[in-house]
C-alpha cells in the first residue's frame, strides 16, 4: 500500500472477536502501534469484547422479559467501555501514549431512538486534542449520547458506522475495518473454497453485497462512506495482508461481477386473487411501511378472473408481523388467501461490470438450470441480479454460480 | 420510624452484595418501590454487582501489571453502569417509572485524582428533573467526572460518599445505607454473640468506629454527613427492621460506650536510644507525613543514658515504607535500633458518654487484666480509648471488654 506510507490520519475499527480476550487485545495493540510507529495519527474504534454483549443481554433477561431500550443502551454501552479501556492500557503497557474515550467523550451526538440511534453529528474536538498530544485514541464504538444526555447505541454492527463517522468528521485518509476475514470475497470463502479476494470494490457493489447478506460491512457504514467519500479497507486482524479497498471508482477489471451472496434471512408472502382496483398495491405496502417493514423482491402477476396475485419478501424477523398485516388486508379487500414461506433463500450476483455487459443474468440462470435448481422469484437492478430459491438449494446455487463466473483454474 | 412517614426525599444506597444477582436486584427493587409507594421521592445509589469490580480488575491484570489510574477508572466505572441499569429495568418491570444515571449524568464533578477522586460538587439538576417527573432515580455510585470530562472513581467504599453527597446537594430528609448487617452494633456480631444493635449513634462516635475498623460505613461519608448534617440510617437489605440512625445529637442513654472495635490492619514501629535533642521527633514524623503515612498511637519514653525510645503505629500496608524511613532516620541521628511488629491489633472503646464519666478507661483495663491480656500501648481521646495488644488476644479482648460494659442479661 505504497500510497498510504505518508498517511497522516487513520481510523481503525476492531470488532468483538478481534478483542475477545487479553491475547487478542495485545494483537490489536500490536497492529495499532505498528501504524503509529509509521508516523500515522491513529484513532481506534472498538466493539465490546467477544461475548460481552450477549452476557449483558442475558443479565437483563434474568431481570425482565421487556427491558426498556433506554436502560438496555445504558447496560450495553458498558461493554465498549470495558474493551476500550483494556486496549488503551495495553497500548500504554507497550510504551505508547493512549487514551480511551466513551461515545459521549468522543463527541457522538445521536438521535434519541434508543437501541437503533442514528448519528446526528460527531464533534471530534476531544479526539483532535488528544491526537495533537500524539496520543493513540481508543473510542467506544456503537454508542453515543442523545441531546438529552442519555446514552444511546447504534444497534448491532454500529461500530462500523462509528468508525466511518469519525473518519468523515476528521477527514481521515483511510478507515480500516478489521474483521476475521481477509477482505471482500467473490463468495463466502467458508462455503466456496475457490472464492477470490477482491482488491477493490465500489461503494455501490459493496452496498448490494452488504444488503444481500455478505455480512462483511454494516450497510449504514458503507452508505456513509459513500456520502463522505471515505476510503474503506476491509482486512483481517489475524493476518498481515492487504485487504479489500472500498471506494467510489474501481479499476476496470475483467470480472463482470464482484461477488455471489446468499441471504437466508428472508421470508416470502403471497396474496392471491386481489381484486384489480387502483391503489390496492399502494395501500398494502403503505401499511407495511408504517410498521417499518422493508419489502424486498416483489412479483405481481395476473390471477384468475382479472384478479391479481402479489408475492414479496421481507426480513424473517418481520415475517409474522407482515403476515398479520397481509391477512387483515386480504380480509378487507376480499382477496383469497395469504401464503407464508420462510424456507427460502435469496442468492444474488453483484457487479458494476454488468451494467455494460449483456447476458450476465442469463449466465446466472444457466448455472442454476445446470443444477436443476428451481427459481421462484427474480429481481434485478443495474448492478445486481437476485433470485429466490428453496433454502436447501442455496449453498449449491452459490457454488454453481461462482464456478460459472470464476471457473476453477485447473 | 414514625417521624419519616411524611418524608419527601430519601436517598438509599445499596452495596455490591445487595445487588449481586437478579434475585438480590429484585429484592432491592422491592425495598425501593415500597418507599416510593409511601409517597417518598427516592434516589437510589448503587455499587457494582458482587464480584464485578474484582472481575474487571482481573481483566486489567491479564493485560498489564501497571494499568494507569485513568484507564482503570474508565474500566471500573462500567460496573455501576451495569448494576444501575439492571435495577432501573427491574423497577420498571414492577410497574414503576425509573431511570438510571451514570456519575456524570447525575452531576458528580470530582477532582482529577483518578482512583481516589474527591467529590468537588454535585449538580443534581438532572436528578431533580427526573424526580419532578415522579421517577425513581438510580444513580451509579463510586464515580464521577473530572473537569477534563474524564471518568473518575472515588475509590472503594466511595458509594457511601456518593449517597451522602446527593443527600447533601438535594437536602434529602434521610440517607439510608443498606448493608448486610442490621445496623451499628456494640461489637462485631459475628464475633461477639450478645453484641447489641444501637438505635442511634453520633457522627463523632461513628467516625471513631469507622476509623477503628468497624467497617460499617466509609469514613469520608460520615465526615460529609456530619458537615452537612445529613441524617444517616445504617440498615440491612435482608431484613425489614429499623437500623441505626447516625446524627449529631443522640438521646442520652444509660450506655457509657457505643461500641467495641477491633482493627488488625496495624503495624508497630519502635526506635530505641534516640539522642535527646530538640526537633528529633518532629523530624521523623515530618518525613512520614511527606510520604503520606498516617501515624496513629504514639508512645515516647525515656531510654538509657538520657536517650529516648519512641514507638508508634501505622496502617499495615504502609509498614514496610515506614520501616525504611525509620531506619534511615536511625542511621542519621545515631539511634540504636528499629523494631517492626505487625502481629498486633488495636482494640478500642468508643462512646460520647465517656466524656462525662470517669473510670471508663479503668473499666476497660480491668477487663483485659481479668483475662491476663498484656497491653502494649494506650491512646485516648475525648470519646475513645484504644489499646495495642497482641493479635492473638484481640477477639478475646473484644469479648471481655464488651461483657464488662454490656453484661449478658441472664
């Protein structure tokens, strides 16, 4: 990474597994100080240690089945306070100046939506002051403070967003997201052995992959990086190899697609025989939107006697609620029946290259046809093609599609 | 407690064992809501759960043998954040409005002496706002924030001080300190079976008892209660019986003394044959004071050839340091030898009654003589008499003295 050798400000984010015990904390301190020794200013964002968050959730569960979000945030925010102070101690123990800061100390002002707060602004004055004193600043990710001075959390995975927000507020030169994988792969390397690591990927492709369940980066963090044009690097805290750079424009590559992703957190609802009157579809989706349920793949078809059938997918944890809404809707408008199925998966290919290349979707369908995998729904955008298939077929489908686009070399 | 039935503002403090698990948290929530139901405004101060603080200290020890105090405070302060949010959840679960506040949210401004910060001021605006909204306010004890916005801790036992400080700042009507004993006893009830619980005790007596190792209340908290004239009640979170009230003036009772206390955290140093020149004693004690070593019982006697012998006691953890200073001093001035002994104990009787009653000390000495316990040093003040004896004799001495002043009824 020759470009970054004279870099001045790097934000590094380490997830829960990267700081799960004393040994891993020492490892992170090593990575951080290596960068600091190269004359970089370093801000480190950490998540809670390994199972801390789950342990705290269990503590709450022993007290009440319905904790309020405000108190849960208070409880969970202690997790990063622990990991951040331990990492700062460790860096100090190695002979380098360090200081840990909570979300409020680091200037994270958020909305008051406890448990899923949005960052409103980052006021990095304190961080800057510590950086000016040549300190390595360790910031609690995932948390902030509302304008009522209440501690908030950004929801799971929010530490990525914390890191990008600091990078944006401080005009950092790079934001490194350390995980337990070496970068962004063309498919899940645990499932597809010949998956290839990408050197670069565009924000848009990364967004599609994150949405599609690749689970490398939190979606909001990528959106924010795109908005403020922050260069991200996804890399491993276990191996010292360059990761994947996420940025606006990537080198044109021979690869048509950048990855194949699988998402099993999906449920399919279908309503049959809806009377074909204007506003029917709008009405139903507005009801779902009002309950904060995002509808993904949508299929509308003509049913018997001039009625319509509509099928769509939602996240699985919203499935029951969506079903209930749809059943009420079906009753009201006199539709026939509502079907629910969560034994399905969404498999997608993503790639900026497909915009200018015909036949990408066809190639994907061919791969599925070769394996006799039935496609139940299809959805496409400029840079992705998704299919809904049976859950049992998902891993086979990913392998087959990956092999079609990235043939094994031997 | 008829007097308190129409009370408006009560501060309650619960220690670590009182909130150590879900069951104990529920018990505390019961005590708190019982008081709230009687139309009291309630502010609750909590320590970290049971072993949390020790667990966190161990986590730090796995990282470094020499953590900085600033980062230790950051780490340890998470402990009360956990217990406070859990208690608030529990109270809410029982159907009452509650909110937890960290030290900084509760307005605790402290000095910057990390790990042993002093409370500079409490700005209870937020607490008052929540109280006005009829909420039960649960405050993290033991912690605050310095003027640099850094999280500080008051040192172990500091939660008592937190509670009294809030009571003072808010002009509370009563500050209840819940512990695992039912109040202040005439002797340690685990050692002296017929020890009696006191209904009342004065601040000064309580201070002497705290200093003397009775370990019921943190000393600074009693000093602060005295200064701001806050009525304290020491009582048990396990049983629903009235505790001991600590206040300025107590009812005149028949009892001459309020308690017998034992302190084994004491070491004795003696220097023999110090040349008898002016300033010798001053010089040595000023050296100890400079190192922050408090000297307690002092005995000076004439030795051989017009020299002096001096013996004094210090806290045991300062013993080695004090010995070193004394040996240097002995070398410099040409004294003969320095003896060190930490196999001793200090046993004391405390009582405002003894000011006006002669013969209290004599009665104590008689009790010791009866048991053939050798007295090595004696020190007295208006309201206490302390003797230094061999550690092995300590428990027998406490029993004998207690029996002399509080004879068993049968």
